[in-house]
């Protein structure tokens, strides 16, 4: 079995990195992701699973809207941080689980929705497919999958020019944002895939795409229904 913790990167095992994670990542507004779920019938009685939950920016917001939220992350320091945040805001309906995409074992009623943001790219494509199959198995038919990730919406012959443009937009302070070195490391060592491959993976694992949005050629947001 793939060692998901190794693929997540050693920085996720560093409590100092975890403590400053949100400053580097920014504070993305999860309201669009929550709206994508509710628009497709996920109501306030729902069970929602957040895979690769990180510091809980989505999970804690979702807890104010849905009955049960399971926040899953592979890294122990991230899990400890998230548990502390859940206690701090008294989000008693958030369950925090240490596991990866390939190790999470769902309990209770099937999930009404699964969310994952900027985590699935840590898996090579073969393992992405198995992860998506496992996600589908946790969900009820008609359940909603919401994926945000670094996905390459370009042709292979466009890659070099697109990467040059991406690196040119990078920040310079690694404490407050992603630098050109960070982007280059992502390209070399992580497993973002082409859009046309990723969409085939979704179809083959039992999902129908109902909405897709791209911000430039690298950042995609998918809303899918489980068949």
C-alpha cells in the first residue's frame, strides 16, 4: 500500500509548519463549496466527510451547517491542531480522524457529501483512481463530491510555457505565500494531473460531473454526483 504520509510531505509533520499553515495557504472562503453541496440536496441532517482536512477551514465552517462532519487528515500534527481548533470553537459535531484517502474507514450512515481541497494531487494517478473508488463506496447514491485541486487544464505541448508563466506569478516570501521554488517542487514531486485524465478518473469511479470551474490553467473546482 502507498505510504500516504510520505507523499504528503515532511513539512506536514512539523508542528511549526502546521501552526503557520493558514498564513501561507491563505484563508479561502468555504462558502462556495458549502453552497455546491446544498444546491445539490445536501441538507442540515447530512453527514459530510472532509478528506485532507488540514487545519479545518472547510470542516469547521461545514459544522455550522451540517449535522455530522468527519475531518480526516493523514498527519498527526495537523490532526492535533484541528482537534484543538474544534474544541476552541465548540464544534462538537466534528469528528477528527487520522487517516489518508486509502486508509480512511467510514462508519455510520453513508456520507451525503465528500469534500477535498488541494490534497488528492499528493497521490499518483493509479492511487487517485483507487482513492476515488473508496470515496464512492463511502457515499450514498446521489451524494455530492466536491473537489478543489491543482489540475492541469492544458495540452501537453502547452505545459512548458504555462509553467513558466505560473512561476513568474509566485511570491518571494516563503512564510506568507508560495514561491517559484515551491511551485517548481510541486511540479517535480507531486502528482497533479491533466484535466482530461482526471475527468476520465471521475467517470470510471462512478461520478457524474455536474459543474466544473477553472481559475487559470491550474486550479479546478469540481462538483460531482455519485451514481
